[in-house]
C-alpha cells in the first residue's frame, strides 16, 4: 500500500509530518511512503530515523508550496509543482493509493475537484471529521466544505457518512441523525424539513433530528448538516474541549489539596484528556471525490499525523472508495 504525503503542508511541516509518517511505517510493515516536498529538508529529517525504513520511502521533489493565504483555485492552476498539487497528480495517476495533507483545506478541495472529479452520483464532496462523544465517536458530515446546501446534498452526505462509519469506524448499522434546533419532525428551516422527509424514505438507520446539546452524548453515529453549521459545531466543540482541559489543569494546580486530589485521580484525568484530544482521531476524509484523500488538522503534530495515516490505511484496506462508488449508485437518489 502506497501512502502519499504532503510533507510541506501544515503548521509544523516538514518535521512533524515526517516523524508521524515514519512512526506509522514502523508500526505497519505493509505501507510504503511517498513524500512530496523539498528533498533536502525531507532527507535531512528522514536521516534521523532508523535506516531500515529507507527502503520503503520515495521522495518526489517539489519546489513550490501552497499556503493558506493562496487563493485555492489559482494556487492549484499556477503552482503545478507544489507538494499538494503533485500529490494529487500521483493519486489521479494511481501511483499512490491515498493522499494525506495538513495543508490548505481550500486548495485540497479545489485540487481534488479539478484533478480527480466526483464519484458518479455525488453532487458535492464533504469533509468528515470524527468527534469524541460519551459513547464513542460521531462522524460529522459536512465539516466545512459546502456552506450552502440543498436537500439532495444532505441526503448524499448521509449515505456516504453511513458507509464511512460502518467500514472505517467499525459501527454496525450506524445511526444517522440530522442536526436541528428541535427533535420534532416539523422543526427547523426548509432545508432541514425537506431533508428529514427524504431521509425517512431511504434504507438508512435514520434516527431523526438531533439537537446540538445531544451531540456530545452520542445520540447518533453520523451527524448530517451543511458545511457552515458543521464547521461551527466542529470549532465550538474543539474550543470547549480545549477550555475544559485548561480549566482542569488550572484547578489541579490551585493548591496542595487540589494537587493531592489530582494525583489520586491522575489515571482518570489522563483518560478524559486523551478522549477529548483531536490528535487521537486522525484526519477528515474528503468523501465524494473519486480518490482517497485525508485532510489532517493544520496544526497536527507527529502523533496526530500518525493517526491520520492509520485512518488512511483502514480506508484503503476496507476498500471504502469502491463501496461508495457502488452503494451510492445502487440507491439511486436524485
């Protein structure tokens, strides 16, 4: 299995990107790594690791980098030798099985659409980050790709999200929820109301409307919404998680009594902090594109990027792309 990596994308590239990738290569002997980026920087970092891994590494030298400040479409068209662009080229040419980047989300989306196109039957691709809940994980679709949606888009998101949750997250017969301001069928705007009626007719395990306050309690396995709302939910939950972690740490250090209590509860606190840490959940796949693309968090460290590679490997192993191609077309929603 060949995994392509944008070595220059992300806040801590290339060091953390390469370190996380090599950690994955040490863990899984069946993967080969193809790094796209500045060869001198990549080689310098690789040489600090076990030389036994070098036989499973390929470097594609690029001399351009797409930044978050670059207009996405213009960057893809003008920076043809950027690490992100070349990685997508390799994916299109089937030289790699999956491509991972922590770089510009907009450029990754634009490049994926321009170079690979959509799966037949899918109007718009969607990002699917996984969020921790009291019962496990919830796949949020869409996490920010499409700010304005029609009912057909949300219906397709639900279909793709169900396949992804079952094949990658290991959830049998995943529960599909529609994010709304109330649980009653008639609640919400026209988009929510029309989508609700259509979802009831599909062969999915649709559990109805889910209110925002119920999301952290794991009331569904796949949460469907447009990208504007989804990104707001994603950023809010990340912010709340960071705030709780900071508050816990501050309280534990307040005085000798709280320090002693924290010592007694250390293992429990560690489990909670680990569960709330986004770095544990890898990246967000871009579903609906005719190729396997994983968007890692922009400030991924080595551990976060390792988990993105673990997710990518699972995606390829379970042949999720072909499941999406066949099952979406079989349902035949229009």
